[in-house]
């Protein structure tokens, strides 16, 4: 009888672990974009600038590498570390 209770507990713990693993992968993948999603995200990101063409060029380049574009038209780069940490040779931000 004790063995039967042990099996039930093991199966319960195993199933809970698998559910948590599944949800962690979903959350991790939530911020990742597909390459085809870069242009619409960058169009919005660059919509408030007067330098639209270079903004779009660098935003799409950064998005293709990082698969992430920060929310909004300015700032919020902390939500996308790769995008935030990519710098020019002068040490300035490469991604808009």
C-alpha cells in the first residue's frame, strides 16, 4: 500500500514539474520575435522620430540579431538586454 502512495506522489510531482517547465518556456519565448515580426515592430518604434530611415535600418538590424524590440517609441531598452547592450565603436547605443 505504501508503494502505491509513493507512485501517486511521484506522478503528481513529475506532472507539476512538467507543467512548470512548459510555462517557463512559454514565458521565455514571449519576448522573442520571429524575423518577420521585426519590420512592424520597428515601424512603430521609429514612428516618432524625424530620422526615420536610419532608425528603421538600425532597428531592423538590431531586431534581426536580438529578436527583440523594446516597447514604445523611445526608451524601455532594459526589457531587451541584447538590444540595450549593443554599442558602436564610440560606445554609444547602436539600436534606437
